[in-house]
C-alpha cells in the first residue's frame, strides 16, 4: 500500500518510513492507494493507522480514544486548522502530485 501524508509545508510518505515514524501533528490530508483505488482522507481532527482495518482512517475524539484502547499498536496523528488560503495550497499540491485523474475519481472521506 502506497500513502502520502500532507502537512502545511511538508509531505511524509510510505517511502520515508512507517506510519509510526510520521510527524504526529499538523496533518491536512492523507492519500492512500490500494489496488489502484485512491482514497483522500481529510476533514477531521484525528487520523490513525490500522493495517488490519485497511490502513489510514480519520475520526473524531471518541474514535481516537477507541483506537488507543483497542489497537494492538497505536498510531494516532493530529490535524491542525489552516487559513483558507493555506488549505487551498495544500489541496492544490495534492492534486498536482497525486494527479488530477486520481483526485477526481478518489473516494473522499471528509465531513464536508
């Protein structure tokens, strides 16, 4: 499984290390690809990794607590609010790096 975690000014990828090596704070978008299916994960405050549940997920505070109590190995990341302009820059970078086609057809997990 291939994935990329987008922060305000940096990107951490599956090529850089494991989910457990990723910076914990400031997540904006996570993109993961599994069997040709691209998923954009964003729009909530907490993100967690569970390989046996399909990889990256996003959740609210109660889901984050559940992850910490239930998962054999906990990997919890935190989002951070950006200005509208900075948010647009991050999402433009996602479209440019992942590709317009994959972005357009990706399933999106968001509160929007």
